C-alpha cells in the first residue's frame, strides 16, 4: 500500500532515548502555512497534562505543529508534568518557527513517570532536521507514536470532493487500556481539505462516536486518549460546505473506522477481531450500551478465543446491559449462522460454527431486537493467556 502525505504537511519520527528498547519514540508533524486543528479527548477525570493543553487550544484556525512522545504518558505527574508538556510545545514551536500556542502535544506510555526533558529536547531538534513530506517520513512518524503495538496502524485514502482530490491520511497507536469515550489511545487524522474550525470539531465528534468510541479491548479508559483532526486547507481555496462537506465527512468516517478497528485487531495477545452489530433499539445510545457490554464481557471474549459458540454468554450480557427490551424478541447469529431467534434456541451444528470462528481472524456477532430502528457496530478483541501475561508483567 502507498501512503500519501496530504498537501501542506511535513513530518518526522526519531528515537531520542525515552524507550529502553531504542525504538523511535518522538514524532513531529508540521503545517508550514498553518491550518485547522480539532480534537476529542478522554472523559476520564484523571487525565494527562497534554490532554488539558490540547483541549484548551482546540478547535484552532492557526495550528502549526504537533509533537508526540511515546514510552511515557506524562500522566499523574502534577505541576511538573504540566510544565514539561508546555515546554514540549515551546520547544517544538520554536523549532519550526511557530509559537507555543500554535503547537499541540500528545504523550503515551507508562503513567506516573516524569518526562526526560533533555532527551525530548534533543529529539525535537533531530526530528526538525528530518521533516519531510514523503512516504518514508509518514511511516517514521507513525512508528514514533507506538508503544505496545504489534504493528504500525495507518490509513491513507484519496477522494474527489468539490472537484478536487482530497487526501486523508492518519495514524494511531493502541493495543491495551482501550475503552475510549472521547471520549493508552492516540490518533491523528491529517487532510488537505479546507474546513472551518467549527465544522472540523462538529464532524470529528460525530465520526468519533461511530469509530474510535466504538472500540474496546478491556474497557479500561486511558488518561491520555486523544483524537486530532488536522487540516491544511491546501486542496481548495474555500471551505467545504453543503453536500461537499457531507461527502468529506463520509470519507473521514470510512478512514477512521479503518484506522480504529486496527486497535482491537492488535489487542495485546488477541487472536480475533470481534465485530458486534446490534440492531433494533430505540436509540443509538441503547445500541451502544448493549454492544459495549457484550464487548467487555470476559466470558464472551474467552468463548471467541476458544471458538466456542456459547451464545448464552452473548444473550445474557445483553440482558444485564441496563437497556429494557423484550427477551422474546431477540435474534442472534454468529458469523452468519442463526443460533437464537425470538427468545428461543435454534438447532445448529456447533462444529460448523466453531470452525468458522477458529478459521477466521474476524468473528461477527449480530444481535437483533424488535424495539426500534437504531443500530450500531462495535469492535473488540478476544481475551487470551498472552494478554494476561503481558499486562501482569508490564512494569516489572
């Protein structure tokens, strides 16, 4: 696959010594001519200093730079943590000829550890010297934000909007501590579309609710969850409006779903990506609540791991989600195989359904109610022994 950097952007990723492994751990993204920035953030009351800063600075019509470090979350670090995050903004802004206020910051990694600011300062200087607009720079930037990720998570698309080719390219990181409600998950979507700050903020929230807020690994909400939309405006002279803006929003949603689902697909130790589709609720909120309850059930997750079509775990999880519905109006299919209908079990071949689960990375669960017309798709990962082992030894 070819990764295209949107017009008006340059970026770099470097290793500055935050990670003991020596892998890349600092990313710098720059819009030389300035652009729009919008964000949605964790709703965790305990949140990191970078979240506080970025939330106050977005939406913005004069964004210039984003600096990201991995290996250290700069969360639960008090006043020093805030000073360090502000200093990262100052250093990155100064390096590219911008002000600190035109700069955003993100951090990810271990909670409760102070940042090694001398290393970060040298990393920003090194990244500035390598800023470029080619595929190699995009890949380096994407690698610089990774922590426990097994693979780089990226997306790159081009669509025709308002008579012009618009590029959307993004990167994210995350494999564990995933239960966003933007509300450890960081995501950046870059585009050369011309959109206003107000439109960027509104459509990003709508898109997040159908993508990054529809994923979970274990339901643990991070202190640092951040999704940023950065737009250079280089694709057209006037901001998108009307049908053109709707077309852009659809393209952004498709890109964000593709990017977001890579996170549970890489759930630490995961062997399955689970797509949970809930239909027939009275409201989108009810559909989300049921889907998320099923997604966060350890019993459902382990059944998928073992290829066990134990549909009772799925139906019972829906029942304790706190959403009222008629149990006699519930249907369930697993990978397209009907196993439960109108509140009663159906005859099916467990071996056939089990084989479909074991032989495919993706397992699809479709739960249909008869309460309304709303629906949702939600993605999670299964639960394996490797997940427990990894997180038991994370800091020791």
